[in-house]
C-alpha cells in the first residue's frame, strides 16, 4: 500500500480536536511537519523531536494535510525556552499573536531551522543538488544585538505598524490568520527607542493604523492613518496633545507626527487631503550606514520601505558589495531599489564613468530615491558626484521592457551586474527572463522569502546561470523569516 493510499484511508481530524504530535522538521512558513495517524499536520509553536499536544486549527484541500497549534508540551525539546512575549505564546493563549512564532526556541536552533528551510527550498524548487556544499555548509549569520536590547533577539525592529482598535483607541495586533485585533501593551521586537514611548499606554481615538519608525540618526516618526469618517484636524489636535503630555516637547525630541487620510477604494471622489505634519516636521527620516569605510546617507519616508533590522543596511550593504565585486565604469541595474540602499553603494563603486539604473514601484519610496540621487542629493558621495544615476518609478517588468528596447537601440548600456531585492513574492518568471535576456555576467539576488528565491533560482538556472554563492542572515530573530543573498554568474561549465 502506498503512502498516499494510507493517507487517504486515514481518519479525518476535526477543527478543535487534540492530537499528540512529534514534529520531524521545520517547514517553510513557520510551522513544523508532523505525522499523526498517517496524516501530515503542520504544527506551529512546536520543536523538532519533542512530544506535545496540539489543537487542530485548520484543514488543507481535500483533507490532505492539517494545521495545528501546540497547546501543551509533554516532553519538551532541549532547545525550548520560556517565551519572551506571553501574548505570542501558544502555551499561554488559545489565540497567540503573530510576529514571534519562533520565540520559544533558543536563537542558535532558530538559525539551524532557517538554514534547513533555505537549503530545502533551493533544492526542491531551485533544482540545486541537496548534497552540494553550498547547501550543506550554508552559512547563516547572526546580527549584532541592538544597544539597549533586553535579551537575545529582541529590540531590533526600527519600523513597525499596529492597527488601532476603533472602540478603545488602543494599539493592537492580530493572531495568526485572524482578522480580530487584540490590544497590546508592548511588542518586544521593536527598537528600545520605540519601546520607550509606551505606545500601549496611550489612546489614539479616531486613528485606524499607526506606523512608527526610528532612524539610525535617532529621528522618530509616527504616521497615523485616519479614516474618511473622521475629521483629520480634530484627530491630529487630540493625538498631538496626548503625545505632548506623554513625552514632553516632541519637537525637541526629534519626534514627528504625520496624519494621513486613509486611501479610498473604488471611484475617486476628489483629491486626497494633504497630510498634517506636527512636531519636528520631518516627513522623511535620515538614515545612515557605513559600507567599506564609506559613510552613506538616505532620506526615507517614515512609512516607506527600509530594512527594519537596525544593523541590516550596513551588513547587507557590505555583503552585496562583496558579492557583486563592482568595478569602476560598470553599469549596475538595482531592481526593487526602494529609497536606494544598494543604488548608493553601487554608484560609489562604479564612479564617475559608471551608470546605475534604480527601479522602484512605490511612488513614495521612488520619490525618496529621486531626491536622494539628485545632483546634490544626500546619497551622493565624493566618488559618485558625477555617476549617472537614473531613477525609474514603475512596475519592474514594465520598466525593463522599455530599458531593454533602449539597450538594443544603443541608447542605454546593458548591465554588468543586476541587483534584485524584491518583496516576499520574489521577482517571478517574467522579470527573471527579462534579466536573463539582458545577459548580465553577474546577478545578486537579495531574498526575504526562501521559496521565492528557490523558484527564481530555477528560472535563472534554466536561462544559463549558475548559482555561485549563497549566504543567509538572521535579520528577523524570533520569527521564521530569514534574509538570503545569492550570487549567479553566466553558466560556462559542465554543471549548473
């Protein structure tokens, strides 16, 4: 009898049913794979090798697999530790909050699981031989602890967002796969400079969402999204008074309050109201990082994209520069460039005779990039004062279509190096094919999702590229997320 036949004949589980599980391995997405009575169960809040009781929380298509949360540990694994945030602990709450699903695991073992998942996705989806030393010996780097951190893997997030409960005006977060917000007093992953604000103790009446950010230069910004049903000026006045009472003179403390109207779906009914800016008045935060002994600067919108780990810009910048091996006069395409983290580093490296194309889809962050690389923009260094930096706003595939036509017509240089830093969805088949058609000798891929990296690796390998180097970075401690850098070169050997 085949395994599939046995599984089809195995008994069904009901949502809410308790089952005994012994997880076998970590799975992509934060759960662990267990087998119960012939059925595959993806168990959250577990640990490989331990014996636990789990509650069934969901059912996959046709009952081929199930989902469950650990609710009691019968024989704990040696890597289990007390969870540093009770609100996310499945042993303390029936509906634990998301955001720290690896919090119960000691950090060294968290990294071991992440390494395993990255290697599996590159093998299963990317077609890289599982026994290849790049996968078996894949390095995963821990990042430094943040100043003022209260424990291992805490206080590293410099940007975070919260929903705001309509009835209470309190900040809140969501349990995994739930749309019901739960008020929170704190979130121990956020930077200590944010944690010290005591946001959970304040009331933000009339606000729907709160985005908070702190920069490397100690600038703080809070972006309050206000629904159309509210008077934005009245909400701003009330919230500003609350913040002044809690924190004193917010302008002196370099704290900016930004009030923005919620985007309306459907047909447009007039222009969106202008943002209201109070306090220090900094709509953008000044970020800085030192890469290969060069200091770089960027202005980034408070609710725009930026690497959220305090040390990520510097560590990723150094790693990308090391992997890309850029030289003077080269042409670099920086895709999904955000405010220009890698654009600045590339422009400095290729110098005044080099060219950098920076492509970003977000209107807000793309405008940051355009400002950063203006003639006197803050992201220009003495080596990149005259570097040709072209900033394009738009869908990456659409922009590449136009740029490829320019390359073929001889109006724009082809890339020597492509750097791609897509969102969790990855670049996708179309963009990967467009990159391959441009025929760059080197592609540096910055991935925040191992499965997306695996899929895009397969596309590049099919187009004649070889994976030359891969490294992982534990940029999101206490979560299942992991950052991975991969370098591809044009295939010329006997094995891809």
